[in-house]
C-alpha cells in the first residue's frame, strides 16, 4: 500500500457508498448509545465522591480507590480485549462487556460497604476495557473506510466528548436530587437496552482472526500498562516525591520493552510490530493522547480555579464546565466535512493548535468573578477543537487497517484515551502544586493558587502546541504532499 493510500484510504474511499442503509443506522444508534454511556461513566462519580465517602465510611486516603479502581483495568486491559475481540468475535465480546457493566453497576448502586463499592468500580473498569474497543471495532467494520466511516466516527467522537461532559452534570444532578447510588443504577436500564439492540440489529462480523492468543505478549503489555497507570495514579494522590511512583514506572518500562521484543519473535503477535510502526497508528494515537490528556487537565484546572479562587459550589462548577462541553457534540458532528476536504492528519494538527490557543486565554484569569467569561470562552473554543481531535485521531489511527485487525487498531486508540485520562491530571496537578508552593511564602493564598494555575495552563498550552508541530511534521505534512503528488 502506498503512503497516500495508507494516509487516506483512497482505494477504499473511492468504492465506499455515501448513504447509510437502514440496518447501518440502527447499528450506529446502538453503538453510539453504548459509547455515550461508557464515556459518561468516566466522570459521573466525580462530583459525588465526598458524598459516597461519607455514606460508606471511606477514609480520605481510600477515597481515591473509587477512581483508581476504575482507571487501572480500564487502561490496563484495553489492548488485550481489543485483540480478543478480533480473535473470538467482536459482537460476542461487546455483549459480555455490556452485561458485565450492567451487573457491576447494579452491585455498586446497592453496595453497603466500601469494599463492595470498590470491587464494583474495578468490574466497571474491566467492562469498559472490554466494551469500548469492541464497540469501536464493530463501528469501523460496519462502515467501509471512506465518508460513511468518517461520519460514524464523527458522531462517535461527538458523543464521547459529550459523554464526559454530561457525566459530571448527570452525576451532580442525580446526587443532589436523589442519591449518589443513581450514578451507578442509571447504567442498568441503558445497558439492558443496548444489549437488546445489539442482539436485534448487529450481526457478528464475518472476518475473524483464526490464530492463538499471544499469551506472553498479553501478560507483558497488560502488566506494563497496569504498572504505568498505578504509578501515575499514585503520583496524583501521594505526589511525585513518593518512591513507589518510580518503582512502578520502572517496572512498567521494563515490561513494555519486554513486550516489544516478545512481539518481534511471536508467531501470532498481540500487536504486530509492523502495525506499531505505522505512521498513522503511531502519530494518530499520539495526537489523540495529547488532546485528551490536556482536555482532562484543563477541566481539573478550571474546577480548581472556580472552587478555590471564586468559591463556587461543586454543582455550579460542574454546570459551568459541562455547558461548554455541548460544543464537543457540535464539533464532532460537523468534523467529517473538514476531514473530507483536507484529510484527518491535517485536521488533527490544526485542532491541537486551536486548543492550545484557546486554553492559553486562561493565563489572564484573576480573582474577579468576571473571569468566568474567560473560562466559558476558553472551554467552548477548546472543547470544540477537542471534538475535531477525537474524530481525526480515530480516523487516522484506524485508516488502512484490514477488518481482521480493527479490534487491535481500536484497542490502541482506546488505550491512548484511557492513559491520557489517567495521566493528564496528575502531571498538570504536580505543576500547579509545585508553583503554588513556591509562591506561598511571598504571596497571599489566592495569588499563590492563581500563580500555580497560570503555570499549569502554560504547560498545557505549550504541550498542545508542541504536539501539533510534531503531528504536522511527522504525519500531516507528508499526507498533504502525497495528496498533492497524486
């Protein structure tokens, strides 16, 4: 396959239909509903954590396990289950994941002890690792590469971004109006509807890889990712000076390097090195990682600002951050039009620049209530650009891949997403804390916090801009040149 075909899928796109069939529309509705539910699950408990802690007797140190217990399996097992979906059937694996999510949500909603609730969150994380890549691979194999797949991925990106925003709003509303338990229980009827819809309208994919599972590869990559996420989350809760952080990160690096060499020699690799070396896979996932990590971090930064500096309540803060998130849905819906004109890699690079400039506006935050206008403007533009990143990175990272490897491709995109969500907040939080501490001796508490927030925003914007340059140089520029030569 030529570089141009790898970048744009020209041959497939030329033959791809431009209208969805009725069956495809029904399948898309089911898969998008599942993705929205899974995305909302990431953030739905954020506002409810203090209430849950008081209700079930969590100590302050143990409260973080509600989020860590979810994040560990969600990131650690995603590549494994993405490949398992290729081997044993995507529809079958997806059904298993959604059924597990429904069961875990019911257990969590009825939990009477901290241990049971954490176990339910771990099970929800496993369910997410099973469901998200298999749902994405069902989506990419339902639509042939070309305009229809881009449109479907655009809607998927819109609902992923919208789900993250809606999760905080929904969690806050359910907790305030009813009980934190409904943040779990709301998943049960939605999951049942998704299961019924899947059984009725989504057939099992005809293409299935008839090879054995690469057990050594599965053990090393899963162990490496679990160690990475645990190290990062430990840093987020105990600080980067904690020695255990670096023990886990060194263990992660050792396991992931071992995984690479295992894949070189394996007759049936979990993630073939030729796939990992593909420019679209490597840089597409990097661009998505940068966008998601920094969007998560900016949500944390603005939450800290509105509660610590302006004194807003948690619910008001959730509304203030959630409303601009609506533009994520708008951006994801219309993104495929621009992708069709200039290509996914160029859109990915441009969207990272838009986010960098939007978030940089927050450098002008002050302790005045009028600064809320800056927050709304920055998040609205930034989240709009973020939607374009979600769509373009998924299109870039899955383009040119055969159907029998779509579970692997979507497993990689999901892994990038999960690690980005886990990594963004601890890293930027460490920057904010370090700068705040250094200013605390000479400035007032409010000024010190503002100084820390400004430094976090600066790092966020600079990283996005640097990422945009890397994506443009290594991915988008070559794609534009190939399109011109064609």
